[in-house]
C-alpha cells in the first residue's frame, strides 16, 4: 500500500489529498491511511498533514525502492519489475535464485546494502548502506556460451557511459570489467552465467557503483584504490536518478549487441579502455605475465605481447597498468 499512497500523493505532486479521498481510493479506513503515512515518515518521507486539507508529499528520500525509481524510469522493458531489499547478503545471489525459478529477462534486484557483497574470484565488495548502488539484472540472451564475455564487455561500456552522462566524469574501462576514474575503481561488475554446453540459460549482471561513498568509509587497504562519484565531483549525487540513467544505457547497449553482434560492443569498449600498447602486469590462474597489451579479440580475450615477444590470449585474470620505463 505504500506504493499506492505515494502514487496518489504524487498526482499531481505538491497538492494536498484529503484523508477521506485516500481512504476511498485505496479502500481502507482513515486510521489505516494515517498509520501508513506514519510509516512512510519513519522511512524518510517528509509528508505534511493538515486537518483541513489532508496530506501533501513535501520531499521524498533518496531511496532505491520501486516507488522512487519507477516514476523516473524510461526503459522499454528493463527494470519494470524491481525486487528491493534494505539489506541482503548479495543481490547477485538473490537474482540467481529468482532466475532459477523462472524470473524473466529484465527483472532486477536492488539492495540499500549488502552483507556479503561479492567481487570476482571470491573477493569481497564493500557495500555500506544508503550510499551506493548494488544492482543485479537478469538477462536471457540467445547466444552461445562462448560469447558470454561479450555481455561483460557490453555491461562495462554501459556503466561507463551512464557514469559519464550522469556526472560529466570520463571513466576508463580496465580489462575485463573495472571502471576507473583517475585510476581508481568507481564501479565493478560480476557477471555469473548459468548455461549448458550450447546454450545460456541466463546471465546475472551484477553491478556495484560507488556513488556517495566517502573516503573514510573505505577500508584502509582499498582507500588508495577506490573512489566514488562524490569523491571525484565533490557533490552528493541522487542515487535514484542514477538508476534510470544506468538501466537506460544498459538496455540500449544490450539491444544493440543482440541486433548487431559483438562489433559495436568491442569498438565502444576499445574506445573507453584505451588499452593498446599499455605496459601491463597480468595475473591469470596463478601465473604472472609482464608485457604490453595489444588488443582484445572477438571473444573479449586480452591479447598480450610478453616481454619475450610471445603473443598470449588471456581468458580471465587481473590487469595492473605499469609505468612506462624511461
Ligand atoms: P573484483 O574482484 O574485480 O574487485 C574486488 C576488489 O575490489 C576487492 O578485492 C577490493 O580490492 C576492491 N573493492 C572492494 N569493494 C570495493 C568498492 N566498493 N569500491 C572499489 N573497490 C572495491 C568487482 O570484483 C565486482 C564487484 C561487483 C559488485 C556487485 S554489487 C551488486 C552485485 N552483488 C554482488 O554481490 N556483487 C555485485
């Protein structure tokens, strides 16, 4: 009913709605309306109450609930169903379970905080409450599993585009899926796939973006490695406005990928990664390689020229950019 009261208070926004009108339209008692208004206030909604005029929504909090996001959403199909949690172990785990139970493409899971936010290779993703975005999208692309990494590259492009459009910053993608601003990680992607040999059942696109994270909240060991939109621009950002911007970019990039294949994704990724010729250290399956990044191939693998002049294709791993030797 929170959703219904909020929808009603927003039509048109700024005007009063009498308790009687609300109780009639929602088919509940006036006491029930009053209780719900009190609950909404407790969640941060500023609702003015006047004996004569009724209730008026003065200001809504920056929450990532469906009632806050849906009025701002301009996508055709992505994010039309939002599963929202105050806190959850991991949005990816929840989305995976939903997808196993048959949830359709485009459903999303959002949490205000994660207790066990996950990075790649079992690493931890720092996920404090009410500051950032922790989002997982269910996708069901009809592509062979060999192309799954292109979905990761596509998502990295979409996240970088959304950050750029929203903040004016110019993020750079680091292979395979870190989004950096001034060389510090502002967003990360964790894509998990459920497939058989020839067919993908679903992909869970997990996206963490540091929006209003403060430096002091970052654990010491990643303080020099991580950043947020607020840390870079000096201004707080509206989380609920960022979500529609990101989902819009994702829907556009994913649709283009399904329609035109990998080329536009790879071209956009290359432009945002500026990878060619960079001296790198690559750690992959316990092996460390030094060399120069040459490019990515049609399947999103990193092509590396080692110091001995050998060409290697890296399927998975971590890249560190090295300083040019003088
Ligand atoms: P990754 O393995 O590339 O990066 C994880 C590493 O990044 C950590 O080991 C740490 O050094 C650093 N790190 C941890 N937290 C943060 C942070 N908040 N900001 C910047 N750096 C950090 C990247 O994995 C994939 C992250 C995906 C997170 C999303 S959130 C929604 C979804 N649910 C979930 O559990 N994970 C994904």
